[in-house]
C-alpha cells in the first residue's frame, strides 16, 4: 500500500503547491475554462429548454410525433407554411387505409387526418348586422306586437341603418370626385341604389312596405357595406374529435366543441384577436401587453404611443356599431365612469381612449367593463355561419358555409402566431373546399354512369338536387365535375333534403376520403426514430406511397431553428475551448521549460518518469476540474437566476412559440453539465499532453547544471 | 571488502555536432564502503562526467561502471532510477531543492518515493537528520527563506535520508563562500563517520580538497594517482 501511496501524495502536494506558486498563470487559465464551461452549461441548458419548449409546442399543437404524406408530392410537408405559400402535396386518396395500416404499427397510438390550407373568409358586414336587427323588429311588428320599447328600438335600429347608408353614400360621392370614368360607369348602379336608400323619400315610405324596403336594403345596399372585408384564414381540416384528443394543447376557449360528426369550424383564438377583433379593442390589448409584459410605456415607446393616437383618431369604427339608443347609453356610461361632463359621444370616446401611462389601466377597465358590452367585439361571433372560399384543385373556387362553434387556443402558446393562427375545420367541409371525391364516390360515379348510360340528369335539376331545397350549404362551382356531382346527388339521395350543417357523419364517412397528411401520436415519444422506420416498413408493405417524417422535419424552417441555435452555440463553445487549449498548452509548456532543473532533480533523486508526467497532468487536470466545476456552478447559477427572475420573457410571438409560453424557464440539463465537464477534461488532457512529453524527456543530468 | 563502485576502463565521448569531445579517456577506479573521496581537477577535466556515470544518470561509451555490484549499462531506465533512489544520494552544486516544499518535506521526499516507512518513522528519521545538520528550527521554512549554506545542509540531509550506500556531490561548495564550503565538507565528513556512508565529491578548490581522506586527481579525462591525505587521520 504505502509504496504507491507515498509518491502519489507527494506528487499531489507538489502539483497543488505549484499551482499556488504560479497563481497568475493558474488564474488566467482558470478564467478561460470558467467562462467556457459556464457558457456550455448555461447555453446548452437554454438551447435544451428551447428544444423542449418547441418540441412540446410543435408536437402538442399540430405535428404530433411523426407525419406522413404522399411521397409523390412536389413539395415537402411544412406544417407552418412553406416559403410564402402552402406546400403542394399530392392528396392521400383514402385516409382509412392509412389509418388502418399505421394504427397497427407498434407504439402508434393515434393517426389524425389532416389537410392544411388557406382560404378567404368574409367577415361580418355591419350593415347586415344592423339590418338583421331591423328585420327582427319588423317580424314582431308584422306579427302584431306593438309595445313601446319595441317601437322605440325599431326606430333606433332604422336610424342606425339610415345613418350607415348616408355615410356610405357620402363616401361614394367623395370617391367619385377622384375616380375615372370607367369606375364611374362600373359603380353607376351602386350609386343610384345608395342615393335612393339615403333619400328621405325612401324612409318616409319605409312603413308602407317594410319587407320590400328591407329586401332592397339587404340585397342592393348591404353588399356595398364597408366592413364586409375578406380575411385569409389558415385552417387544418381534420377529424375534430380525434384532433382535440390527440393534441392536448388545443382547447376551446369560447363556445363549444363541434358536436361529433358535424360540420363546423373552431377559429383560432389568436387569429380572431388579430384579425377579427374591433381594432380599437385590439390596440388596447396590445398596449396593455406592451406595458405589462414588455416593460414598454406610452410615454417612452413610439409604437405604443402610436397605438394610443390611432385609437383616438379612429373612433368612427365604434360609432358605426351603435344605434342611437346604444349610443346614448354608451355616452351616459362613459360620463359616469370617466367621469366627464361632455355630452358628445365621439368626444367622450376620445377622452376614454387618449390614455397615459398613469390612467391606462383604469381606462382599459372602463372600456371592457362599460363600453364593450354594447359593442360587437369580433366581426365573427360564435354561432355565426361563415362562408369560406378556397381555390379547389380544379382551379375553380369552392365555397362552404360552416358554423363557428367556438374559438380554439393552444395551451402555453396563447400569444403565438404560428400556433394560434390555425383554425380547425371539419374534414367534410375541408374536402368540399379541396374539391376531391373519395375513391368510393369516384367508383360509384363510374359505375352509375355505366348503368345509367345516357340517362344524364339535366343540369338544373342536378343542381337543385345536389344542393337540396333552400338550405343548400355547399355551393360547389366545380363546373368540370358537375356531371359527377349530379350523379352523386342521385346516389346520395338521403342527404338531399337534409341541411348539411345538421348532418352527422359517421366515423367511416370521415375516414374514407381524401386527406393531405396525417399526424401520428406515439405512446412513447422517445421511440420516434425507431417507430418512423417501422411505419415506413408498414406503409411500404401496404403500398401506400407515403413519406414518413418526424415532427421536426414536418415543421419546416420552424423546426430546424433549434438545430441552428445549437450549431451557433457549439461553434462558440468550440472556439472558446480551442483558444483555451492553445493558451493552456502554451502556459504549461512554458512552465515546464522553466522547471526543467527541478524536474531533473526529481528524476536524479529517484522519481520515475511517470511521477513527473503524472505531476504535470495533475496540475492541468486540477486547474481544469476546479475551474470547470466552478464554471459549471456559475452556469447553473445563471440558469437558476434566470428562473428566479421569471425566465427570459418572450419579447415577440415567435419567441413565444419557441419558448412554448410567455417566458423561457430554462432547466439545468444534467447532460449539459456532463458534456461541459467532459469537454473540460478532454481539453485539459490534450493541453497537458505536450508539456508532459517534454517533462518525460528531461534527464537527471539537467539537475547537474550549474546556476547561471 | 568489495567495492561499492567499480569503474573499469571507462571512456565517455560526447558528440557536439560533428566534433567528438572525449570527456573521459579510459578511467578505472574503485571506491570502497566508508570512503570519503574527493575528485579534483581543473575545469573541463571530466569530474562531472565521471560523477554522472557513477550516479547512474548517464552511461559510458565504453567500459563498465558497476554500482552496488550492478553493471549500469545493463539496467533499464526504471531500474537505474530505482538504483538512484535506493542506493545513491545526490548533493548538487546549486542545492536543487523543491521550492514549493518546506525543508522538512524536501528531506522527506526520497522516503516518500521509497515508501515502506510509517509516518512516525519518517518524522523521526527526518527530525534526526535535520538535527544533525543543525536545522531543527527551520523544518517549516521554505528553501527561499534560507541562506546558501543552509540550503546545502538541507540537501545533505535529503541525500542521506534514504540511507544510501553512496553519496555523490558534484562541486557542492562551488556556490558557497569558502568558510561555509568548509563547514559543509566537515558536515559531510561527520556524516561519513557517523554512518559509514561512502562519499564521493568533486571540487577544484584546494582548501576543500584538504578535508577529504583521499583525492583522485583527474586531468584531460584521465585519472592520476590516488593520494591519501594527512587530514584523513
Ligand atoms: N553534454 C555535453 N556535451 C558535449 N560536451 C560535454 C558535455 N558535458 C561535458 N562536455 C565536455 O566534456 C568535457 C568534460 O566536462 P565536465 O563537465 O565533465 O568537466 P568538469 O571537470 O566537470 O568541469 P567543470 O569544473 O567546469 O565543471 C569538457 O570538455 C566539456 O566541454
Ligand atoms: Mg563539472
């Protein structure tokens, strides 16, 4: 025991004392190593946390663990959009086959059908809304009701419409002054209609033919309404129940789930906030968010100040929504809440909306508590039926009417555009928009055509049959397919008279049809790669022509950004440690050369070679380990401090997505600590290597040299 | 009584580029246990070369050097190191203490390399030697806190602590003034007398030489007569 212990002890003692003796050198080397390891630990903890955040964001909101799509597709699947447009994917003609085959692969828990696309949505038209109220009043009056409140509201609603019409007419006049002849010609009819609707004579005669007047307003005037804009909606057509079960991050915030098997849409909440919300309210939200979460102020931030300014100059949008009775109520409420003596509603609104950092929170509350209940905050409301128009595969536009059942949020990603812009549409409506017949349908059409022979259905009748009576919800314009559709209408006769929105589709109907891709949810997320291979084997054996990609690949550029972070981090780490290696190596070589006589002496009086090399290695290793551990501790402390301070706030919505929430709460990765210590050890061994060789070559003769 | 060291017809030639430098040219010498022998000669005569060969830090070009009965040319590097550790003590011209170790630890060092002693035994042995060289009060000092003479005493203690059969000292007094040098030689001789440890040291100083029992003179790489001195009595 003793023979080996003795030298080891003295070796350590000399090594450590030498470190202290050369304090400056030790500290310089130590500082570099300390910085390096601190960076590795903190940096890789951050990257791993982002990775984890993104992983859970992407997997839990849309991608699942694996995605499959047709391997003959022109583009690659990009769930969050490709470069400026949706990728072009070949349709997977029969999802039920995919589901059947892939569900049997071990560890595949769920297969969720998908089709992602963008389409236009007509947002609500304010005149329509106002006219709807008038029509409801008229209905009651025609039924003989005559109470005072009804009559008062009826008058107010009519006045509201009249004011809108007058505004519209004035706007058109103003536009005319600037427009060229061609435009004038195009809008001649519109101008005449508006002029008629704005004229006192029209309103004087309104009561004589209530329904006729309403019809004129609805058909000829309302379509010119200024609010009737279009926005783009991005949606994933899917089996809604399967989707909500598979993606636990998705939850319905307002309204309800689409009942099982029904057609319907859940609009992305974020999308609704951004594109459907009353602009004034939206700006107030943004100001609040900037102040509360981004430490910006109205006084100190140009953009926030601009939002305030825009709110005060654009009160018209609010005024436009209020009929005279509501307007009076709003003014009264504001006078009380502000408080103010002002009588004029526009001026009251300006008072409310010209906020400063001092009174913002109070006025924000007044807006939402007092004013908002009188307003329609979103241009599409839960319960509305909206029309979605999309270019179908044929090139023609398909349109479907779907009911909005609610808004959908993605947990932890509430502010993320990437996740929240997505709406969820039922698969049947999606297929109508996409314009593709199921193989079953195609087959039956082919069959029926043969049987029916020349007995073609007249086009008009076919259309009537296809779209049912008055309740047609699908307005297909697939002219090229109209014959097929007609035939289809015959075979699908039970559905003929049925209101599509009320129809309940069976799971089989939902599954048997076209999709673009499918998400696979695994029961064990750690087996992604292995399951991907198994899925690929299974689909190949079944001849499905599928391409299998993991969630990261499927999410396109977004998914790859973590890899980019990682490359940047590790490049930085590599450079730091390369520098450290060179510096440590140099310092140790110099130190060794300075100690040649000492080493020679040790050798002369009986120390073996391995003693001196061991001594030098211990010196570098001790410095490395000590400062490495200190650096790791420093990195861990940084991570801890970041957590204690509430994490790194997600300054914009992209970061929100990467961080999978409002802030990145990094956790210390044991792997990152292990990796950093591993790197430090490697660097110390490498940098101690050459000096150790020099030391080994020192002969005892060096000890004999005289002082000089 | 057999020789501790026997040098038989040894030559040592150094190569400096293309020129050959004959440092020793056929040297034979026997050193017996208990001797206190000085090698004297002018600068460049081959003293250091001879001591290095005997000290097993170098090997001869021709001829045989036997230390403790072993032919040094036949030993491996490790075996030579071990031989130095267990059989030879070194005293250097420039003292060559380990600067980061205390006086005590410097002296203890060979014992730790040798192993086999308990802590208590080591402490006793180091303590005795420090007492013998007159440095008991300086055990905790660092070499840098000592004078040259004191440092060389530490070196003497270190050379003797492992109980070697032979102590080699190459010009141990060259870096000391002559009075101090003389006391170091006297110390070495005391040690020689106390334990019968064999000493071989080199010098070119006549006064120092006078303290030895016997002197071998070397010039131009060749040994001359061995003289036994009066002072040796
Ligand atoms: N490593 C070496 N390489 C080449 N020549 C050497 C080497 N060591 C010694 N010599 C030469 O060998 C000869 C003997 O040298 P050595 O050091 O043994 O003499 P010395 O008697 O110890 O001299 P000094 O009194 O100056 O120490 C000298 O000519 C010297 O130049
Ligand atoms: Mg010499």
